[in-house]
C-alpha cells in the first residue's frame, strides 16, 4: 500500500466530520526511531488516523520536547495494532503515522493524535475491515 493522499481541501479538524471515528480502548505498540516498542492505548480510530493515550514518560521518549509543548514539526511514529473483529478474528494494522496533535491529559498521561501516512503489508485493508465491522 502506498502513501495516502491527504491533500484534499479538508483540514485536520474536518476529517473528524468526514470519517467516522470508533471510540475504542485497544492496545497499541508504538515504535520509536530506534525500533524500541512502547505501549499506548488507542482511544478512537478512523480510516485517516487515531488518537492514543500513553504515560507522559512514554510520550517524552517518543516525541521531542517541542512536540510535547504542541509545536509539531512533522514527527512520525510507527504503530502496530491487533484490532478485534466481531467474529473473534483480528485485523492487524502496521502503519507509519504523522503526529498531528499532542497534549497533556489528566494525571500523568498524554494524548497523541496521529494521521496515517503509510501502511505496511497492505494492512490498510485490515483497518477497513475493522471499521466496517464495527460500524455495521
């Protein structure tokens, strides 16, 4: 699967209106630049991206200090998820993402908004399968 074209006239906030988000709580493995895995939790998932929650210490390991303060400069992360289907099977998603939002949350937690930019091994099809399964 190649690069996803997000060059439409819609802004990031408009994507939420165009693509339905599924509220969820699924574990996410986030790989940093050195390939080290970190744990996070997907809070919502759509066909264009997801919002995840992690500890502030994990966010500091994944993002530069400027991004932690909301000054984003095209930071990218790789995520891997196993998303459950209603029939008991799983859809595997492996994607590179661009960080589009980052902010502190209650307690010692941090929210990170991600937009997919590339899917490994055609796993976009698995993402579509998960979304279709839970929306219908």
